[in-house]
C-alpha cells in the first residue's frame, strides 16, 4: 500500500501545484486586463486633449499644428459629405435634435418627438453630388490602370 499512498500523495501535490499555477495565471490575466483598461483611459484622454486643442486653435493662423488641424478639417468635411451620401442612398435623414436616423418622409422624430425640418434639395446639389461620384469613380479607374 505504500506505493499507492506515494502515488496518491504525488497526484495530490501536483494537483495543488497546478491549482496554484492556474490561480497565478488568472491573477496575471486580471492584472493585464486592468493595465490594458488604464492604457485605454490614457488614450481616450489623449484623444480628448487633441480634440480640445483642435477646437481651440482651428481658427488660429500660424500655430504649431496648423497642417495637421487642416488635414483633420478636410477629413471631417469629407466624412460629413460621405455620411450625407449614405443617407441619400438609404433614403434617410438625421434628427437635428437627437441625431437619430429617420426616413426622409418623417415629419417628427420617433425618438425625441422633435419636429423635423423638411429637407429642400436643389437640383444643383444633386448634379454636384452626381459629378462628385463620377469624378471619384474616374479617379479610382485611373489609379487602378496606373498600378
């Protein structure tokens, strides 16, 4: 019986070691997640600092980050236009009060109840949008041919 007692003792000891290792790994994973969470908070704050700086200095002339802020403004304008193009394709518009997406026919917001202004689309805007889309398509085809 000595043999079985030794084997049983060894198994019990190894089981305890394995349990201890598993707990250590779980603790390490938990701490690593906390580190990652804190890094995310830092990056979020960096982003907010950058946004605040941009908003404070976008109208300034000859400041340190004029070029970068200009690129941000161009990108923001392009995003706004692309979102507008998406809304036109989807046949929707945004509520000016709460930002919820609504059908173009909606007179009131289904989320906040605000009266939705009727969108007046002039023919010029539609023609400009079509020209913009065609120009982009031609650019894409030209770039593909160059590659």
